[in-house]
């Protein structure tokens, strides 16, 4: 039981360290991402949301540019392909 708890605590510490590193490393994209990819969205959230909520949305925006995305038709949303 102690080994299991110890392993779990080590895993949690690694996850926490990773999250801190991740948000520090993606801060480089802040102005570039917001101004170039999310300009219309940024205008809307600034109009309707509070600053601390906007800050959390920005974190997701910064991270989102690190993913490879593919546009699909709405009717194909629930069709899954293993590729």
C-alpha cells in the first residue's frame, strides 16, 4: 500500500511540474496567437467576460495552436476513423 501511495505522489509531482513547464513554454506565442488566430474571438470575450476568465481562455488558446487540426463537415463529427 505504501508503494502505491508513493508512486501516486511521485506521479502527481511530475504532472504538476509538467503543467508548470508547459505554461511557461507556451507563453512565447501569446501575442502572436491571440492577434493572428483569435482576433474575432478575442474581441467578443473582452466585451463579455471578466479578466480572470479571459486569462484562462488565453491559456487554452495558446495551447491550441500546438495541435494539428483538420476541418470536417458537421455531419461527419460522429464518424470515427482509426487514422
